[in-house]
């Protein structure tokens, strides 16, 4: 029997398989409200057989958006729009998670197809914030957050998590990777504070642990809480795999159920060896050393490759992105390749029988 196609249970969630949809920013929302594009984009993965569909990074506040076109979860209109999508995903037998994020010094930027430069206030941009007033590459210099403002962001994450539950999602993920605000705090390459939120390891991870604690309290005991981490900065003097293992143990103690292991994003000096499954060893390392379930992500493209990852215990689930963009029915095809079974939408049953 295929491990990849077997259910995965955590707290009150049981996903029908271990093929999960990774968050993919679409830069297509208006005032943070997801629309028909998001409905079709996310809904196709549910009809395609995925076990869990994760939203793109939903900003916890307007200033936390990567771009002015990012989706959010800071008001009731956004809750209603997400609810429509969640209901459809559930109707196809899949579970739905929401990733909560704040872009920090990477906020107020253009969508990638427009060049990724900072957006000036004259064009709808805003002042970005960060642990330290140090810019990322050519982006605008952020303003350093005060301790009171940091507590305000913690509150924003908790409030966003409550709204996500109102929208009907089954799991929450805190985005603490890819050089966005939380990663900016724990990486020594972007945090130069000298107060209680900077300095040594304990100071730099304090913000994330406070966010995790606040979100866990907001969502209760039945809803799973995931955290996406960058396992390494891929740059000299940066965050390391050993740091990730140490942090993962602390996150587990603060109510986090699964570590979604990615990497990079905080430094323009990063050098990433892009080969198939290049981040899987980090997921395996965290799972073995921190004794916490993990998700693997990054250049996982083939069913047998994904099967090997979960069957050998390198990770508990896999998150796919580009592979699903190329083939939204990747899970259905994986069942054919692996000799397993996935329930097809009733509208597609005839095609299945005639294959």
C-alpha cells in the first residue's frame, strides 16, 4: 500500500492523503480580498485529489502584505471571501489550511512580473517594517519596530488565526521562512537588535515563539498548527540546520504540530544548490532530531520520488507547488503510477473507468 496515498492525522485533522498543496502567492487580490481567480486556482487542486490545500500567505495586516495585490485575513469581508473557497474545497473531500504571514522588510513591493521593486507611497505603497532598519537588496529601507509594535504584530497573528477559523479552515500555518518578518527576526543576517528581541539565539527566536503561543491560544486544542521555517540561509554567518533543529524543539513545546521545512530567502548572498529534493534532508534531520512531524518541499516532482520521501520517514507529508501548477491532477496520476487509489470527482468517474 502506498504511504503517500494513506491518510495523515494530527489533532482534529485527518487529511485523505499526504500530497498537500504548498502556499503559492498569486498577487491577484483587491484590498486583500480573494476572488474568482483564487477560487479556481485553489479549487482545482481539491478536485485533483490533494489531501490538504493551503492558501497563499494571507497577510495579518495591510502593511504585512508582500504587494498591494496580496490576499489578507484582517477583516470580515476577507473572511466571507475565503469561506466560499473553503466550502468548495471541503465539498471535494480535501482539507484546507491557511498560511498567515507578514512580509516585514519585503513588504510594499511589486508583483514579480512587474519587477519586484519597492512600491512608492504615490503608487499605493507604504513604509515597511523589520527587526532592524536594514534593507533587503535594493528594496526600500524598513523602519525598525518598537517593542510595543512587535506585541501588536503578535496580536495581529492571533486575530488573523481566529478569522481563519471563522472562514472554516482546518489548519493554520505560521509563515516564518523565506526572508519575511519572522525569519528576519531569527536570522543573524537581518536582526541587529540589542534588546530582548535580538542578540543571541534566544532573543532572536523570541518573536516567533510568542506568535506560536498566541496563535495556539487563539485556535484551541483541536486545530493543528504548522510553522514553515527556512532551515538554512545558504549564506555565511547565517541561520543553520542546527539552529532549525533547536528551534523546532522549542516550537513543539509551544504547541506547533508540524514543521514545514523550506530554506533561504533572507539574504541576497544566498547560494542554493537546486537539485531534485534539495530540501528533503533538512526535513529528515528535523524529524529525526527534534522528534516532530515534518513536511518536505522543493523540487519534488515525481510520484515515486514523493512516495520514497514519506515511505522512508524523511518526512510525514510533501508540499507540492510547481508540479501541481503543471498538473492539478497530479495526485490522481500518482495513484495510477503507484498502484493506489484516490476517490475521483463523480464528474470524472467515466474518464477513470475508460482509461
